[in-house]
C-alpha cells in the first residue's frame, strides 16, 4: 500500500459554492446582523415564505388528524416503494386530475421529500455534459444551487415587470439551442407574486414545442391566487409540449414541516414515458430519500377532507396583505412595487438605489435594515435582480403594518438630502 502524503478526503469547495445560492445560507448571513436588544424591536422576518408561525395561518386540523390516524393505524410503519405508496400516489393523481382535461394515474405521480427534493431529482435526471436549461430571472434560488452542482449549464430568460412578469418569449427562443433540455416556469410566481394567463401559458407551451424542450412547471403555489386571474395548471397544455409538474403540501396547506411533495408527468401524449424520462425518474428516486411512509399514509385523507373554506381563508388573508402592502408602499419614498401580487406570498420591490444616501446595493439595504430595524427582507440579487428586494407578505396584519412603518422610517432616514 502506497502511503498518501495527506488525508485521502478533502473539503469540496463546489458544495459551498452551490449552497451559497440557497435562501437559507443568504438569510443566515443577514440574520447575523440582528440585534433585538440594540434596536429594542422584536424581529420581523419577511425573508422567506413560511407563514406557519402565525396563528392565523395555522394549518387545518384535518392535517393533524390525518397524521395521527396514519400513525395510530400502524399500517404505515413499513418502507415505502421507491416512488411512493400507491394510495398516496393515487390521491395526488386524482387531486391534480380535477383541473386537467385528462386523467392522471398513480403511475404518473412520484412522491418526493417536498418540492425541493423534486427539483433535485428532476435536475439530476436531466443533467448530462453539454446540456443546458432555461431558468427564469428572477428565480427561486434552489434551482440555481442544484444546477450549479450538476452537469447543467444555466441560461436565464427574463420575466418582464412591466408586462406583469410574463415570460420574455423572444428571449427564450434566442437562448435555446440543440442542447437545451427544459424551461422552468414558476406559477403562481416566486419571487414575483404573478399569475400567468391561460393565453400566455399556451404560447409558452407552443414555444417549448417549437424548441422541442420539456416544460417544468413548479406549481407549489397552485390555487394560491387572489387576483383577477384563476390558477390554471400548465398540464392543461401538456398535449402541446410535455410538462412535468412539481407540487407540494408546504405552501397551500401551510405545512412545510411535512416535507411532502411530488413530481407529476402531465403529458397526455406520453412523450416523457417514450423518451425514458419516466423510467429515469423512477431509477433516480429508487436511489434517493423517500418521504416518510407515515406522512404518505396521511395523504389521501388530507387531500380529500381539507375544506374549501380553509383554502379560501388563506387566500383571503394573502389578498388583504397584498392590498395593504401595495397601497402602503406608494407612500414610502425610494421604493416601488410595479406589480401587485396576485398569487403566492411574495412581492418584488424595486429600490431607487441612487437616491439613497449611504446604501450601495440591495444586499447592503437588507443588512442595514436588519441592523437598524430588526427586519429581514430577501436581497433581489440572490434571486437574480440586483437592487430589488423580495418581501414575503405571508404574515399577520399587525406584523405587516409594523414592517411597513419600519420600512418607511428606514427609507426616509436614508434618503439623500441634497
Ligand atoms: C417553497 C418552494 C419550493 C419548495 O417547497 P417544499 O415542498 O417545501 O420543498 C419549491 N419551489 C418554489 C417556487 C417554492 O417557493
């Protein structure tokens, strides 16, 4: 045996580089700045989309009952199948089919440890040397982190703020080439709070068809809409181009702690199965983590028994928050929100950075806001838009009012005087 000059294992810098993109890591850096005792203010966290801490956003007791029943039944202590237990897959297939012009079967559904895991699995399946993928700008950061850590070149198409954050379809066509595998869409949008119209989605599907790429439709905010446009799943256009839909319980049921999501092949023409993508998903999931069987066992009851009124109330709270935030922001100097959120739980706010006295960019803005006002926003640079910030509006009304007041004081205090 040849003696090694040093330990055989090494730190992998690539991992750190990929993790640096995640919301968790960026928030950790910002929160390092917090000093509640110095400001005398309790922390307000509008940096991520997790309203589960607020009593008004508490999940339905249906979820609790279903989980308890799943545990008590003792039927779900087993290892699950690699792609999930059939009753849970069937329940998700049925749930998604309600909004589609065709029926999904349990074979079209793969269960994952939340949608983040679904992203990991899908990007792993699609990666190969030379392949590229189209991401929106701005984007949900996990995509960037995951792609960076795989054999996928990332190309960004623009979402257009002055067109309601619609996709720049000409840009998409200009970016794609023979090595493009997919376009990612997030609808309702994170970070923009936008909702795509049916006409626009049809055009996106037609563009994907022309480019011969699949559409990855991240619909973790499915049905979380409160503006003029209804939520329409991208799978409705699955006969134009193959669509892979990602979903989750986290946002609609306000249970990110359940870590339960899915990948659905919403592809009535069967192109994804024919090209072997379905089989690859299965293989990838076989060597990957599973959502706990106990959670899977609760899914049929959660899906079937959650009342409409629970969802309606969540959307009502988000609509009130969007209205309040959008109107109040008009009264605050140096910040603008070009588009009132109509879905999900975020708003993108533009900073008039050159009119600030001593703030150099969005990250500096967030750092100082945290330090002076004990209030956390997410820097736009980290989602792909420099000198914007992302605000989570999924909070209690009085917290949002307090946040708006702090933001106003902060902006006034930092306005250039000459
Ligand atoms: C929150 C979120 C996810 C991840 O959801 P989990 O199911 O909790 O992993 C994925 N995509 C987008 C756009 C999100 O906002």
